[in-house]
């Protein structure tokens, strides 16, 4: 690229020099050759043509071929793709073959340890007549638990600090990044397969890679492996009036503008559904109707909320507005003890407890909160929890707690 830029500048310099020389010759009457004029004009126009060609190439990269996003999700997940796909040539690379084997083993673990345990439990314990959008604050890239708990939602909204990634990067199938970037993507979800738990440190390191950064690759992998068909992925921003709009690549987003991705998908039926992932801090500002993000979130009503490994954020008095917002807007909640305090569900909620409650281990990134009232509630007959959920895994298998709270109307 540097050589191309230098060559372009040298060509431009020569054309300017020749233009000045040719102008003097015209004045002096020494040269009026039409061939010399065409030659000099060609030198001047060549850089413009090169720039136009370059723009055309960029435009082609930014345009997704038919069915590309579904093929990409399957490719990243190590699943078969069509022979006609623009990604098909990459599947013969030995590194990709190793990726397929690792992803198959990883998914076998996720399916047996998490999904196959949650599904029968959900059918017994989660009310099937309660519907609504699914909301997951402080989610990381954990679409698996959200979708498995609420498989019928029209829209899934996930909010976390991790950056979303770029659609333009994922569209760059002509480079080697879709091969070179497989290793960090695999490492970012490897631990999750065993513990049903995203470690913040792992996400911070692996999802900040320069090849396939952000949560988008992991989300696409999970969606493909769960049998969903991905139709589109686009970068989005929250506008000043609180609408979620496509991000225009040529425009630099405002400094405080909330960015994210929107993935459109189907589950075998014809109804289009969507997953929205937003990279933002949860706090009083995020639910304030005077802010763009507050305007957007305040349009949520009748939602089903999940909170898991939520760093006890909503136990702090500073976050009272967020806690009230979630309680007001939710009709059903599934969470561990790190979400909303147990005392918040004493009036107007029907609560069921599962698993085992014990004070959480000291964590590097938050201070666990012991809840005596919850400990007392767990002293009764509590149903077992057949899967890991939240910080309980830090004590070992079978040590998680989970609460289902249904709003009583």
C-alpha cells in the first residue's frame, strides 16, 4: 500500500510539472502537437481512474453476496457451507480443518452440559404463556442462555461493555483475516463451553484481537450452532431521538453515541426476528428519558429479563434507577443472586428458587453481596438446578443458584 501511495504521489507530481511545462510551450508557440496534449492529459487522468477503480473495489467488499451472512455464521461455527459460497475456498485450509474439529468438540460440550439440561428444565418451570421481548443486561456474548431460556421472543436485546465488532471486517472475505482470526474467536468461547460462564478477562483479551474483533463472531457462531438462519448483520447506532438506525460507515459517530449490531434471523419459519447487541454502560444515564439511550430503552414494555454474573451492580444505591426500570418493565425474571436483590421481589412477585445459595467468592472486578434474607429462603426445600449458572461455577459443579420471579397482576 505504501508503494502504491508513493507511486500515486509521484505520478501526480510529474503531471503537475508537465502541465506547467506544456503551458509555457504553448505561450512560446514551440509545441502544439495534439499527441503531446493527449499524452499529458492521460498522465493527469490516470490517478483519477485508479482512485475510481479503488473505490469500486471497496464498494464490492462492502456488499454482501446472496446468503453471505448465513454462510459466514456456519463457516465460523465450523459447519458445512455451500460449494458455491465465496468462503468455500477457505475451507480447504488445514487451519480451518483443525477449527472444525475443535468447534465440533466444543459444541458437543455446550450442548450436553448446558442446552440439553436447560431445555427440559425450562419446559417444566418457565411459564409458556408469558411472552415478550427478551432483555439481557450485562450479557457479554452469552446468546445461548438467553435464547434457550426464551426461544420464542420476537426480539432479543443484549447490553454489555464489549465492543460489537464491524460488519465491514466480517465482509472482508477476500483477505486472510477469516482464516487468521479463527484462533482468538475459538479461545474467547472455549472456557464458556465448560462452565456456561464468560470470563471477563478472556473476553477482554480475545475479543480485542485485530482480525475478527468484538462479540459479533461469537454471536454468529452460537446462532448457527443452534440451527438459526442468519439473514443480515449491520452496525447500528442510537440516534438522538432514541431510534436504532443503521450506522453510515462514511460518517464518524458522535463521541458518546451508543453503537451496536443488529442481526436478523429466522428459526425455520418465515417470521423475521432480530438480535440487537449494544455496547454501553448500564447506569442511571442509560434509563434517563433525556438521553438517546434512555429514550430507546424506555420503549421496552412487558419484557422477560435475564441477569447472570451481573457483578452485583444493581445492589448499589447508585443504580436504583436501573433497578426500578427493570422491575417496572419486566413481567418475568430469571437471574442469579448477582442481579437484582432478593428483597426487591417481596411484593407483587411470585418467586421460585433453585440450586444452592452461598456467599460468592471474592472477585477481582466486584465485591459480592451476601443476602441474609435469601440465605433464609434457601433454608427451605429448594429444587435442584441441573446446570451451571453464574458465579456458582466458581465453587464447582452443582453450586449455582437461580431465581424465577413472575410478576403478579
